[in-house]
């Protein structure tokens, strides 16, 4: 095999050391799509810091590094946020993702302390629009916008993944949303062949980058079959 396209590595974050070891062993034997450099950069949500430094709007975020000595109460005191979300820096499918408040943070303190002994955790301001209008996903092939969907959490939840009862509907992205997505792709350190830009409007009603999915994103080809053809043409360019 000379080329391998990442599509269904859905459990890499649960087997990270094994996945990373495989990536290291095979990177000189196979050309990965997206590239090895992209996968390594995108696998850890510290990439959000890189993009924020390039003026990409993200949800207000603190990175709590492994073994850092801090409590959730101290984080709320530091930020004055009324609500927050915690999640691992290497994760997927809303693994260990919790919505918390200053009033109930003690209920999550034990799991938080257990997590930060093992890995970096993000402490993010909760964006209210996720429960009102959901998350917008823009599909980008070769840096070009192809189509979009909106992911909506089930009533009473904030997680939009279908594993947690979320639903998906077609969506007509606005000019500003497409412009924002293109800016995100342009500011990646490496050019992805395929990408999904997940947007949630922040508490100032501005588009913010929720996730930049460059490893194994759902691309909803069924909503725009032409986008699959566009991807194949981008891949063919590698052979020329």
C-alpha cells in the first residue's frame, strides 16, 4: 500500500499510544491522506491555541496541563464564568466531556482530578448557542467549501454527537461562515485535502471554531455527492 486515507479510525483517542506508534512505524512506507504532519498536529486540541494566535476566534479556553495543581472552583474563580465545559485535549465522541457550573463543580471535582493526573484537560466557557442553534459543520475539500450541515443536541443535552442523541440536518452556510472556515484552513500549518470546520456562535454572537476535524471527520457525502468526486480529484493529484 502506497497511500492510505483516514476514514474510520474512530477509536484512536482510546488507543493513542498504539495509534501513535503505528503512525511512526508506517509514515515512511505510506503516504497518508491527510498527511502525517496534519494528523500529528490535529490529534491534540492544543492546535486551537495555534489558530487562536493567528486570530481565529475560539471559545475562551484554558489548557490545564497534566499534573497541574488546580481545582474547578479555582478555575471558576479565575475566569468568573457562569458555566463551563471540561474535555480532554485528545478525545472524540464527547469522551469525558462535562458541562459544569460553580454551583455543581464539586460533583465533578473527583473525575477532573483523576483526568488531569493522566492528560491535559480543556476548561472552556460554555457557549449558550450550542443548545439554541446547534453546531454548524462546513465541509472543505482542497480548501474549497462544498456543503454544510447543522448538528443539534437532543433536548436537555449539549452534546451534538449522534451517540448522545444528536441529530443532523442540511444547512445553507452564510458568506461569513464560509469566509471563517476558509480562514481556519488557510491558517493550518499544513494544507489538508479534506477538512470539517465545526462552528459554534460564541456568547458575543460571533462565529467561533469549536473543532477543526482533519483526521477522520464525517463528511456527509450523501448531502452533496459531488464533494466525493472533488475529493477523489484532489487525491489523484498526488499521483501526477
